[in-house]
C-alpha cells in the first residue's frame, strides 16, 4: 500500500517540531522528514528572501530536488496488503509548494499568535547560549537586534502571508497554545476518524 503523508505546518515558534516529536513518541514506527534538514530557501541571504517576497512570494521558485527524491523514495507503494504506513513531514509551505505538496495526504496547520511564536523563538535563542563569554554575549545581542529589525521589516509579513495561504489548504487546524501531547492525540484521532489509516489502492 502507498504510505500516508501527514504534513505539519506553522510559523517558526508554533511548535510543529515539538508536535512531530510528540506524534513520533506515540507512533515510533512513523518515519519523520524535516524540510530544514535538506538544502532549501532558508539558506539564502535575507536580501534574496526579501527580493523573492517583494517579487512574487511564490514558493514554487524554490526547488528542493534532494527532498523531493527522499519523499519519492519513502512514499513508494510497499506492495503488501497491510494498512499503509504513515510518514510525518514538517514543511513551511504545505500544499502551496507543488514539488513537495503533491505528496501530502493530510495537512495540519498549527495556529498561534505571531507574538507568541516570536517570544518562543527568542526564548530558544537564549537557551542555546548558556554561560556565554562577554564577547559571545555582545555578539548575541547584536545578532538579536538584527533579527528583530528584519522581523519587523519583512519576516512578519512573510509569516502573515503563510498563515493565509498555507492555512487555507489545511485539513486540520490546531490551537498551538495547547500541550504537544494533546495536539498529537488530536492529529491521530482526526486522521483515524477520516479513515486516513484504512488501506486503499496505491
């Protein structure tokens, strides 16, 4: 049978990575795929990202051949009569990115106020820098200032557009302020209720 792909989407800081780990802890047999583990648009300089956003903000400009090949290999029919396995895929673009969106069977959007997502991002940045030297601390503050300036100038507008366009294609919208364990149970229960795990022809 052909594997089922559950995609998890949301802005940075929404908790989608934590949600994917929570689902995987309940279903250890489910493989996971992280968009950011492959070469992608996030590696581009901010000026290029800004130009892309001002030009069209079309996610299909970004080609990810390695990720596409990986998804292709993982979603090949297994040839057995068993219920289809499930693949968890974390992605920022959902179905709006045709190259990878074509694999998605069930799209989950983790909804969260952007100010909460930003606070989580900054908190995570701080946790990564424990007991810094004075030089490291000064570099961190300078980097944080640049990040916040870029956030207010362009990044937040990108996230707002993502929240409109990607969210519109979601099969399930979650409250990102709820606990990861509760959200994981909701995803699995909703997918089961929609017969997502019932074997179908490839």
